[in-house]
C-alpha cells in the first residue's frame, strides 16, 4: 500500500499558471514502545515498521543482536517491542543525565522530567537519540570500487519509487554481497533504521555490508553505523564536521557528494578501490 495523497495545486512556470494535481507523502506519527521505556515519537512513511523497530533498537544500542527481541506487534502505527533485556525508564533518565533518587521531591521531579520528553521529536523527527560513550574502530576489510559507488547511487535513485512520485522521502540502500535492501521514509534516520533492521532479520554480516542513502551525514548517523558494525557509508549529500570526526574515530569510510561521475572520500580511503 502506498501512502500518497494527491492535491490540486497551482503551478507557475515561465510566467504562466496552471492547475495540476501534485503527489505528496501521507506521513503519520508512529509511536515506538520498547519494554518499559517511555514511548518514542517519529514522523514516518508508515510501511516496513517492523524493520524500523529492529534497526532503531540496534542503532541505539538497546539490543546487541536481533535475537534479543522477543516480539514486535503493530497496532496501527504504534509499534510494541518486547526484548529479553527488559529496559526500564531509569535507563533513559541516565541517558538524559538525571539521577533518580527514590525519595521526596527528587523522585517527583524525575517523573515530571520523564513526562516532559515522552514522545518529543529530535533529530528531524528521528526520536530520542543516545550518545556513544566509547568508539571502537571498525576493522572490516570490505572494499568497494569507485565505479560501484557511482552505480549504487544511480540504483538508489532508479529504485526510489515513492521519491519519484513525491520527492518527499529519503532513500536508504544496504548492500550485502549480491543482496540489496531499499527502504524509503520521510526521515533519513528512519530510512536507515529500516534497512539495518531488514538486514538484521535476514542474518546479514554487517561487517560485509555498506549503506548508500540520500541525506547529510552528521554524528548521530555515524553513531548508528558504528554501533551495528557497518564499515562504509555513502551519500549524495554532504557530511557535517561532527560526522567526519566520529567516522575518523570509528575508522568508518565516509563518501559524500556522489553526483554524476564524481565523489569525495572523507575518511578511511583504504576501503575504496580507485582504479575501478
């Protein structure tokens, strides 16, 4: 099912006006409930939501492996995830730098703080994103050729069906050997979560995978990639300096500005075969 809405609009071209029908993404709010943690709110293109839930949990370090998930249930656009780790709200309080003491006004203040940020959007509707306290360099020996990078971005564009109809979504593509997974979403984070989740469900070796996607590459995107162990990220857009710093620390190969027949490698160039 495609969540696309058609609206009658006025288009102006070279001084002439005309009425046309324009497609737009019919995005919806999605709430993600993980064990006993507060709900997390996202604006999504509401398909492949189970893939998103798995990818989000992996990218945020809430699980170490797909097998940590006991069940995923969809109730409309609400996603209920049960893990064998039984997370509780204190973990989120610790992430926010809040120490919960179970006495007097402090407990009341902490509960109020929890309620304040339940369902609050951040990172362009990417939900609550956690920091990475330590970075282990990625040791993957995966290599990709220069010509393959160009082909990957072209394939990403060719297969972006919702983007072609609306220009209102981001597209992510994960490649593992001869297997390719493509997902689209209004949030670049959620699009990447979806391909990571689908790959985890398929049992792919993340050290042999790489991601191509449409969107900037700031630190929070690189943190997700580092957590799951993917060594290469490719985009037709630019990196942020924070993303470059994290990629360098994590020995992640970051390729940006893939356009026409050119690209720029910002970190770990040894994984790129420039001769092909």
